[in-house]
């Protein structure tokens, strides 16, 4: 009987852990008027629960932030749209870009 309870609890904990680590990340994009990444013009945010919010307008230049929903790592980069996909580029002045964000990830 004790071993069944132990196995059941272990499986339950494993399922909970798997669910936490399978959550999609929160994605926040702050869009800028040009490649100086200083004048923010809009933002989009896909939250951990899958909902989506936005404001302003989008452009070909964005500061893309990834925040892990279940804990863990996160990251960010300046990106430019090349006509078919987003490519990471070096931020001209990371401190100015970060201070000029319109939306900051909550997760």
C-alpha cells in the first residue's frame, strides 16, 4: 500500500513538473521607428497563458524579449526584418534601447 502511494505521488509530481516546463515563453516585442532603436512606436506581447496584447504600430526593427513562464532562463536581442524573417543584430546602444521600451515583460 505504501509503495502504491509513493509511486502515485511520484507520478503526480512528475506530471506537474512536466506541465510547468512545457509552458511556452512570454514573448514581448518593442518596435522602433528605425535601426537606431531609440524611438519606440509600438509593442506586442504573447503572455504565458497564450493571450495576446498590443499597442502602437509595428515596424521592421524590434527589441525581442523572451521570458520563461515556468522559471528558468530568458533572453533579448535587437532584430531587423529582412523581408522574410527576423534576424538578430547588435543593438546600437543597448542601454538606450532598454530604457526606450514601451512594454516590459511581466513573466
